[in-house]
């Protein structure tokens, strides 16, 4: 039989260890990412976000925090999660393959000076990598939220916020924290 208290304590302890590692390593990268986002928005550009699975939920959540108000009353900020348009996703996947679902949208919607926030716990999701390549080719800034060692995203992101963990739930918890920090 599962000892629920043990499971809860273990999960909380692993979260605590991850947040302590993030506190030690992520202050400067988060500051750089914040400055980049502010510069993009001050220029009148927009923020595009993408991710798969739980990372798709994070992309949608962060976009909502930006277009909404998050903690303080402010003008809505231009942000869109590319994983929310089911018609575009299914049409592109059907016509070009799943790996192209974000790349095609970046090609259609991004302009020079925009920011693509790409979220992948492994840093290696092929559709995320292709979206980043297209964003770079268009002259967009690129910001990654990843984990493990950053994966292929390391070479494609101007800034890659790498959670120092190999545990997907811990990585995703920190990604939403990063999004909340940057949305403020």
C-alpha cells in the first residue's frame, strides 16, 4: 500500500531542492530574459510562445498572464500561444507533419524583432527546434525554457532558461515560475 504522507513529503522535498538550485543559478538569466522581453514590447513587437503537452499548457498560461493583467492593472501585452489554434495545428500536421506545426505558424505570424518563447523540458522537441530555427531566420529574438542540459535549444536560443533538473515535473514547476516572474 502507498504511504501517501511519504509521497507528499518526497514531492515537496524534491520541489524545495529544485527551487534552491534555481535560486542559485537563474537570477542573472531571468534578469536578461526580463530585459529582452521589455525591449521587444517597447519596440511594439509581440511575443509568441509554443510548447507540447504540459509545456503547451504553460505557453498558454503565460500568454494569458501577458494579455491579461497578472498581478497589477496594466495594458494588455501582445502575446499568443501557437499551440491554441486547433484548426491550424491539425491542418499543418495533416499537410506537413507534426514537426512543422509551430514552424509554419512562426513563418506566418512572426516579424523581425518579435520574441519566440519556446518551451521544452528536454530542449530537444523537434517541432520546437524547427520553430526556433524559423524565428532566428526571420530575425526574431529567442528565449527558451528547458531542463536537463538544455538540449538542442542551447544553440538556438539567445537566452535559454535551463532548470537544473532532470525531473519533468520539477522542470515544469519552474517554467511556470519563470513565466510568472517575466509576466510581472
